[in-house]
C-alpha cells in the first residue's frame, strides 16, 4: 500500500494540534509494511519565492518532501499512490483532488473543524482568505472518498452543513505520546489555594475561556486560573476579587506539561471542540479534569468520567462539578487520577494508527 500525506508540515510545537497529530500518525504508520510519504508545499509567501512555489524541491527527511506545485503533481502522477490523506485546508493540493478521477487513487480528508462554521460564528478573518478556505473545504468534503471526523457531533454538523450522507463520514480518534511523568501526590490538596489550568487563547471564542473566567468570578472562591498559550510575550496577571488569572505565553511541549502538572484540576470549557487533545494529555498526566459537554473527547467517556462533564453555558452545573471535584477524598482523587491516566492509554499512536490503516485499506 502506498499512502501520501498532503498538507502543512509539522516542524515546531507552535503549529497547533492538527499538524501535531498528523506528525504522530505519520511516524506511527511508517513503522508498518507500507510506503508512506509526507508531501508539503512552500506555503509561507513571506518566506518562499514564487519560483519555489512553482518549481521548488526540498528534502525534509527520507520520507518527507516540500514541493512546488509542478513537482508535487509530477511526483503523485509518476508514483501512483493508493491513497492521499489531506491533513488540513490548503489550496495547493486542489489539482490533486481532480486528478484522482484520472489516476484512480482514493482521497481521505480529516476534518479537525468546520472552517465555514467556525469563521461564521467564532472568527473574523479577511474576506479573501475566508472565501478561499470555504471553497477548499467544500471541494474536500464533496470529492473525498471518505471524510474523517473526530467526534459524532462534528460528523452530524458536517452532514448538515454540506448535505453529505452520514455514512460517508467515519469517526476516528486522535492519538498522543504517552512518555510523560504522571502527576505525583494527587491525594495532597490545599483547598485554600485552588489551582486550575486551561490551554488556549482568549481570542478564540470557541475555547470558552472568557466565559469560564466570568463564571469563576461569580463563585466567590479563592482560585488561581492558569491560562497556557495566550498570545502574549510575557506572563500577565489579572485580578478579579478572589480570582487571579495568570496568562502564560506559548511554551514548548515539555515545559507546558511540567507546568500543567503543578495544577490541581484541568478544565476544558470549550463551546465547540471536535476532540480536545489538551484534555487527553492532561488525563495522561493523571490530572483531575472538568470538561464541558461540547468537547468531542467526552463522547468516549464512561459513566465514571461523565461525572466531571458539565452542561455548557450552565454556570450552576460548572459550580457543582467544581465543588464535587474539590470535595473528593484523598482516596477518590487518587482513584480518578489513575482512571484518567488509564483512559488516556487507549489513545497511544500505535493503537490509534491501526484505525486509520483500516480506513486506508478500504475496510
């Protein structure tokens, strides 16, 4: 089997979850007895010339290439893959969508989110970019042989927005690396100094951080909320009565996990989230968690973990889940810490990549 990953290329931690998981899946699949290549483009117009965008070629590693449009098309035509796996919304691969009808390869597209929906409700982006993304996404959904979604909620939304048969969409998991240090002393807890953690930027409305802060202010509790990934160069602190909010700038993955582990509870307050990799990583650390019911990962929770899921937009339910978690006994905290960590082990890349391999094999 010959599979080509097509899209942006992951070369640093600040490129976000879609490319992070693409790199994890790629590195896991290349352990199997298949031919796999990662093909990307000279995307950044500030960094690359027009000549590179048309004719350029860079070898990134033995299985990864950065190609201009012409070499990209020629590489695919000459090598005849069985499948293309589209990683994100990029217009450079549109010719390959059309060529599938001539060269008979399959196209699979993973939807980490629905751009047209997000741009309408959550983001303000330039009209030209918004239009380009909408057209690319439309063609991805309509031409792909199979659409991969990360939650049933998102699959239903794709089906509704783009009038696509739900059977054309397959819900699969994201994966994580599990070589982390599990949180120690989970049973030790100081109720007078509650530390909550959340990952995301306040300028992304769908992450729900602004609404979370508003709710926590009204709870009249001594809380320190640590927000990791804010678009700031330096640590910034805002104070609201008994609530202190610390905004941390971007940090490398290893440093981020070391900071996360110092908190008591990880909160995922998103109003729209197809999966939430950060929540899974917090569980892998053995942290106690609270999540809104809009987070895709919670679809995989059993009744024990659902105890910590609150109804989005319900401040009372959030308060109830927070008080319940804070009132857990030392034995209960240790139990749920272990349960969270054990749950996360079901999402190692070696396990998750087998789901994708089955899809690529036509099963």
